[in-house]
C-alpha cells in the first residue's frame, strides 16, 4: 500500500459517519446474501426417523417423510408438521416464510397488521407471528423486505459496475484521441442523453416482459453516460503530461498508455462517483417497479412494496416499511459517497495530494 493510499484511507476513516455507514451497509448486505437462512418456508435442519435432512439446501419430496404424494414437501402442511413432530424435530429460520409464501391462519384479512399491534384476544394460539405484517396477498412483509434488499443491491452493484466499465472506456477513448472521435462521440452523447429515458424504458418494458437481466440491459442503454464526461476530462488533461508524451515517444502502445499511465488518475473521479451511481441504480429500479414496468410480478421488490402501500392506505405499515428501508439504503450510500469524496479530495491530503 502506497503512502498516498494510506493517507486516503485515513481520510476516509476520519469521516466517522461515512466509515460507520459503510460497515452498517456491509453487515446488512452480508446478512441479506444469506436470506434463505433468515427467512424461508423450509426448515434449516430436520431430524426424521433417524435421518438428517437439510431442506434449506436440498429439495425433498413428501414421500421422504412417509407422505402419499411424490410432490415437493410443504413444511407448513399440518400433516407434514405432525409427521416430523412424531418422529423427530425441525429447526426453523427466524422468519418461517419466504418472500413468496402465503401466510395461513391470519387473525384478520390480508393485508394483516404486525402481530404486535393486534390485541391479544384477537390472536389464536396457532396464529402466525408476522413482525412487519403481511401484504395484500398475505405474504410476510419482513421476508419480502430482506429478499428485496438483496435483489435491489445486487441489481445496483451489477448496473454500477458494468455501466462504469463502459463509461470509463468511452470517456478514455474520447479524451485520449480527441479530434473527430471526440467531436462525433460528444454529439452522439448529447443526442442520446436528450432522449426521454423513462418513456423509452416504459415502452421497451411494455413490448418485452422484463427480467433481471433484460431490465439491466435496458438501463445500461443510458446509465453508462454518467461517467463519460468526468473520465473524458481527466484523459484530455492527462494526455498532455510529460510522462505520457515520453511514453508515446518511446513507442508504448496507446492501450498501455491509456490504461497504465492515465487511467489511475481518472479512477479517482470514478471511485468518488460510484456510491452515488449505486444509489441512483437502486432508486430507478424501485421507481420502475412502483410504476409496474420493472421486475416480473411476484419478485421481492421494494418498489412493488411502495406501490402496495399506495394502493392500501388502510395498511400504513406497508408504506412506512418501504419508505424506511429505501431511505436507509440511500442514506447509507450517500454517507459513504461523501466519505469517499473527502478521502480523494486533494485539499485534504498533505502536499495537495502529491
């Protein structure tokens, strides 16, 4: 690790808000990556008739538990519960529902409020416990939030990384070669960025049913432009440095000069912008899901939860939960982005960043 890198890391850690926001976001994301072990309609471990089963990892048939039908085991089925209880035991995750599970035996019609908000006399002994209530299709909100958090962040990471690669490459070519290449590329970007992006995305989503990857391609059509201008400016400045001219005079290839000598300087601006690009990616996915042009129906989507909150004003826990989760994600990412920006600020480095 170079002295400059150590100083930048020290500057990042000095921003306590950004430093702890990064840790909190990392912990939440790491937990969401193992959502199946936190919220699942399958037990983690089953001990039945002297044998071990791991339903969270392996699909088992009902006949494996002395059932009649060779279909997938439904571990919330009363018959299967009695079978397991009579010949063994099961360890369930903290939330015994997946994002697609329908909660049975609700004390009130769906959308049901959080169990802790219901009067004790209204809760039957066999009634399920739902920490954040259920949505209008009787699915556990807490489970959908955990899976939706993971899906949103993974989508945002993927979109941010791929769009950054394309944007950096495009900006590098523009800034390094300049001339007609830069001029034509700039005119194309001006025209393309002037297109009504949201309307085009809605039209495309109406023609083709979007999946995770199709939606990612749709958004890549426009998201790559966010870094082009910054990287282009860095390459326009960097191509005139003495060491770059010396490398070109010695016959070093353009690709090596661009990505070995100039790109490290341009990456400073790229890394500074990436947390904000990530927050924007999460926001646009939630927006498209809210409008009904995002992920397929049934997907664990935070935007779809916002839509349910709008459609079910008598169930305020839906809108409040969606707002709190999205606000938490965006706030943490903004705090991290501010800390990264401060870490790379040359005015906060000894010697002006040299």
